C-alpha cells in the first residue's frame, strides 16, 4: 500500500465548503469551477480540492464543462423524483422503528430540535434551515437503532442539501416545515409505528412534488 498524502477530513471540509456555496446560491447552475481559485480561497493545496470536486461530480452536483473543467450542474427533476422515492422507503422504516423502540428518548430530546428548527425559520438563513432539517432527520435515524439507515441515506443528503437550498431561496413559505416535523415527532412519541411510517412517506413524497414543481419553473 502507498502512503496516503491527503487527509480525509481535509477533503471532507473542502467538500462541505463547496457544497455550502452551491446550496446557498453563491455558485449557481452553469458556474465554471476554478480549482485554483477555490484552493486559494480556502487556503489549501489543489489536491484536496481536486478530490472534493470529484466527489461532487460523482454525486451529481457538478458536471463536465464544454471543453474541459467542471460547472455547477442544473437540478434534474427526474433525479429528484427517484431520490425522494428511495428516501420515502428508507425513512419510512426509520420513523416506524423509532416509534416502536424509542418513544421515550424522542420525548426527551425531540422538542428541542423542533424549537431549533423554528428558530432557523426566524433567522431566514438558508444554511441554518438546511442544518436544522438534517439534524431532525438524523435524530430519527438514531432513534431507529438501525445501523444501516444513516449510511444508506448519506448518499442522498448531499444532493438533497442542494435541492433544499434552491427551494428555500425561491420560496420563503417552503421554509416552515416544522409543523409537519412536530406532527411526525408526536407520532414517534406516541409509539405508533404504522402511522409514523405512513406519515413520513407522505411528508417526503409531498416534498418531492413541491420541489419538482418549483424546479421546473426555474
């Protein structure tokens, strides 16, 4: 085996920094990505930037530019639909198992996440809105005690952040989803696994329809 020269956590930090720029609209669809400029702005070498850009390309956020290089990819409604179909199944399972096995912990820690989400809505910061939504869903993954849920969903959350950022910037009304999240939490706290699963699937698929309708108007 050869010596590893790039620290994984540095690549992850660069990846997250670029993702934030895309999700918050600072890098818009069609923007050409200049590797040297990013490296200079982040104060890192080109190697972790190159690795992070490759990851983002594989995750669908970047695409090959005409000639050479990369550009920010436009949102793809078909990809969004397929991704949310998968999310509905996996997260439906997570909500069911969370309700059946961890209603007490949900009561103890869940309300604080709902409150944090409402505070994010008040702040209006897209980055905070996305972070609060992710925290709620990852809390449910934790409650499910299914160790495969979070890794399975990790593959989708990068693109999901991009999608959410686009919609949050377009439509302020879309930012307040916390009544729905609170209703889902109530089902988990009540221990009703069947209802929690059904409501979670409905919530995710309705979100997909709403997002796609907004993306198609851009």
